[in-house]
């Protein structure tokens, strides 16, 4: 009994000697600016500016409407952007996710141009300055080469002529379907298809890996249907995929060329969503190119191909 008591006292002494006080500096509780904007060739620029939430705050989105937001194009100052109240423009929008008003910054003097570099610099008296840049990619040189119908599926071959150097792409498919309303009226609806509706064994849509029926892999789904040109740099590549049971006369195919910022952002988002349910996996940090803050400033250029003209 005495021996067991001595062992217990020694164990407690060992555990207590392992304690160490760490001074908490509180730096992690500082809020910072979050910039999110996706620039699309041919469209106006819209910027969403919010601030981060600490672990002790609620998750409501807090937008910033009184910042100094400056736009530069190809290194030249262009304009200080004005903030607009989103809820006044869309009064029926669900406001429960926001704290207070919701603002966005708009530049509609001219549309986004391919090849130009856009830089955003933001100042606010309560937060650190932030900035980011993106160069708008060119439109992908792509065309629908072949379509075959097989067992209720449409099998596509889309040719992509890639320029030398690093290039990043995204596939989007808009499919149409017939349905009947509650009044018995036959209608046709069109929507972008989720990745579950697009079937493929093409390696570029499988993160440049060969996939067969016997393969077992613990890897994220390619939710955004992203791919790069690692396997066909500077060459013409034939991308193959299938969609199920869609109408051929109304389907649209988009090959979107992304800048690297947007590509890495989408890729890390889908990796985070996949691994967050795994208790023993390392946390995935979502990519950001915002200096001094968080979020992403990216750009893209879409090539829309309809089945009517096949180009």
C-alpha cells in the first residue's frame, strides 16, 4: 500500500512539473480585411469587402462600406471605387447572414479586358492596408470536336489548343431537361450541372491521374471540374467526358481559362471541404493572394460553345 502511494505521489509530481504558462498576446483576435472579387472578361468589376470574425464573435458577415478602394489597370491609377448598398439594390435578398448593411464596390466605366493586369489597393483607418493583383487570361481556343449518344449518355470530345506555358482551366456544362409543372404543363429547364452529373476517366479531370475501375484512392472530388495543362503544355488536347440524359439541342459547354489565383483558390476550397470531416487530417489552408488580409482577387475568361454552331 505504501509503495503504491509513493508511486502515485511521484506521478503527480511529474505531471505538475510538465505545466508551463504561456502568455497569450491576443494578436490572433485582431480583425482584418477580406477582399473577394472574380474579374470576368467583358464584364464590369464588382468587389466584396468584409472583415474577419474572431472565434468569440458570431458568424454573421460584416461588410465594409467606408474604405478607400483604389483601382489600377496595368500599373496606372484609374479610379477610387464607390460603395453601393446591396440591400437597396436587392431588397428581397435574405439578410439573415449579414450584420448590418451589405456593401459592394463597383467599377462600370469599362469592361474587363483580357491581358490587362488589375490591382486593387485598399485603406481603412481600423485595419491594415491590403492589396492584390490579377492578370486576366485570354479566351481558351476550344471547340466541340465530336458528340456521340450511347445508352442515354452524351459522350463529348472537346479539343483545346493550349498556349505554351502554365495555363489553368475549368469545365462547365449547362444541361437541359423536360419536366411537368403542377398544372400539368410540359416545360424545359436548363441549369449548370454538378460534377456528379459529369462522368469522365480523363486524367486531366482527375488531377492528372489515371483512373480505372480497380483504383482506390482517398482524394478529393473535382467539384469545380478544374484542370491544368501539365499533360499537354503547348499542344492540342482532346478532353473526353459524358453527361447523362440531357437534350442535345440546348446543351452548352464552357471551357473557362482561369488565372492561377482563382485556380488555386477553387482547388484548396474543394480540398478543405473534403478533408474537414477527417479527424486526423491536417487542416487545409484556403489559398489567398491578398497581401495584408485574406480572400482572393482572381480572373477568368469563358469560351461558351453551343451545340448549334460547335465552336
